[in-house]
C-alpha cells in the first residue's frame, strides 16, 4: 500500500519522547523521521496534544518539549480543523463510531488530503472517507503496514 499523504497521531509523537517503553520509543523516532522523508502533514491538533501529554502525563519540562514542537512545525506541513470537520466529528461521535477528538483529527486529515493516519489509539483499518488508520507498532517495532506506507 502506498500513501499519497501520511499523517501521525499524537501518540506516535509522544512515544518519540517517552523512554519508558524502549521498543516503542525507538520505533516512534524512526516513524517520525521516516514520515518527514515522504509526503506527510501533521495536524496542529496532534502537535498540541503532543505538547500537553508530554508536559502533563510524562511531566517533561515545557522548555524541553517546546523545541520539539518547533521542530515539528518546521519539518512538516500542517493542517487544522475546519467547521465542516467539527460538524462531521460531532456526527461521528454521536453515532458512537469515534471519540470526538479522534474524529476531528481524522476528518481534518482527510480534508487536508491525507490517505493514511498512523495511530495506535484508533482501530487499525478504521476508515473515514479516503483515509485509513494503520497501527504503526508491531511486535518487533514498526508494523508491516507502517513499513509499507513509509517505504521502509
């Protein structure tokens, strides 16, 4: 499977700074690095969630996380949500299909032209319009699906 455009969920970004699970940490670093070398975009929402999770849950100092946010903003083209994406997300959440913020990110990524989202938090194979979710983590690091998407 080749992707026209890849996006990463915040959990991938968080694992890239979270050293508690070395296998996922190293895989996430490779995923972020590889995504930067293919056509990819990051949601501003995912970058914001990364900052909050890194500083609140991981308790990393903001002065350490801030430069990583700046690196992401410099490295990747970004997208944000629109009124249409919020409306679609509310409908999807009301139907029980997705959690609201997951649906916002998916709908926004799809609007931005992404065709694959790498996420551990949304069910592998889930679809929304032209975007499909793939779990980037496998038993031995990066999943086969993520390897295909990123050309590894």
